[in-house]
C-alpha cells in the first residue's frame, strides 16, 4: 500500500517521499488513514533546530503528534473500517508505579511519535497512512468534524494545565500568550466557568482568544499592562518567554497560582523569582496530560467551541514544508492543519 510521507531530514528541510506500508500489522495495532493533523510548537522546535529542549534527533523523522484518522484496517481490534478515531499519541507502559497511579505523563518508558525523546524514534502523523496502537485510538461520533477533532491532543494538554492550576468557576484567570496553546488554555478555563483575560503581542491573536471566550485582552508591553499587578487568582503561562513568566509574576495576586503550560526557552532575560517568595506564589508545571484526553474529546463532541476561529490554514502532506514555514514566520493565528493528499 503506497502512501505519501513528509520527512524532516535537517533543520528547516522537509522532504516528501512516497513509501510502501508493510504487508503485516502488529497484533495490537490498527492501520489508519490520516483525516487531519495539526502542527504543534514542539514540531516547530524540531523544524527549526532538529532538536527540542536539548533532545536532538538521531536521524530523519516524520513530525506530527496531533491527529485524527479513519480506520483503514481494524486488524481484529474492535474498530470498524472507515470509523473516525481520535489518536492519543502518548504510549505509556501501563505497568509502572506512575501508570498505576494514573500519572501516565510521568511514565519513565513512555513513547511518543515524532520526538527525539523516544529511541528509536517513532514516525509521527504527517503522512497519509500509518499504524498505531489500538489502545490509543478513541472512536467518536460521526457528526464530529475531523478538522476539529485534531485539536484533541493539544486541548488535553491545555486542560491538564488548567487542572493543575485548580481553575474553578469563581476564578479570574490571565493567560499570557495567545499562540495555539494559549488559545486552547482559554477554551479550557472558560469551560470551567472562569473569567478569562489574555495577553499577546499581536492584536489578531487576542481577537481569536475573544472568539473562544476570553472577555478581555491586552497587548503585552503596552502601558495598560502596568495596571495588571496582583489582579488574577491564576495565571497560565503559554508564551514560552521569560518575559511572559515575569508578566505572570506581576499579574498574579498574593498567594495565587501560576501554571506553566509552555516550555520556556533558554534566554539571558532574568526571571524575577524574588516575587515568587514575596507573594508566596504557587508555581506548578504541566506536561502532556493524564485523564484529560477523554475530556478534550468530549468537549469537541459537544460542539460548543468555535475551532474554526482558531484555525489559521490548511495544507496537504506534500506541502508540509510550506505549512511549517508559515508557522515559523510567526504570522499564523491559531492552528495550521495538515490534510491527506
């Protein structure tokens, strides 16, 4: 079975190849045909640097870990041919102490597609056809749009950050950064009933956040930010910038909480950690998700979120290079989607 595959061969270089699927399928896997995938910030780090957070790819790999697909071959695993499934890309061992406690994101031997953290690497989803563990696939209602279902994995990550922060309906929440993850954190906090404000350097990004429930937004670095000191119960840092974390430290109230959703990149910009002590701020990290994947799928199935408002563009697999370049130039507001040929 022939398929089209995009392959990251070096920093900022993606090659499109035609390949053949093996005849056999592993007993616990099903064969899937891509419906929609989307580009993550992690994919962009690999695209720019052939590495992410200090993890360097050993060899070319297909990126992409946010996707949904149609079942091409159920392989006796209980699915129906043609069924649309959400794909949970996290493959935990299921047996260690962390997995037994439900903390699958902390599994020391977890595997993840399109990532240098898994050795040998597993190719990701920016390709037409692929096999994946059946236990990671979740059937959904026929009414769900694939272009919305591809948000399940990043939405789960955002919901995990919201949950780690303990967001409730009585909270005032600031989200720093309206990239895709900040927008999805907005969706998650609004779903909890919180009052949500956002900041970003770009006015269109703030408008996208308003479209999914933010009640106010501020252009970062403008004078109106000076009034946002000790205002919010919770701040979710989604910018990936030390400036964003400093903004969070300023904006959170005394004894408030900061949830770090982003991977803050190394920088010479100092972080004002003295405010952490002076204000007795609780700072929590957030990586991947635990039980939130099912919650994300349910929220998408509810039809209450305008995912089109946070979708920037669509590209076929053969134009993955152009899709990544669009993300890299910083002008895309929302998610860039990858579609089959």
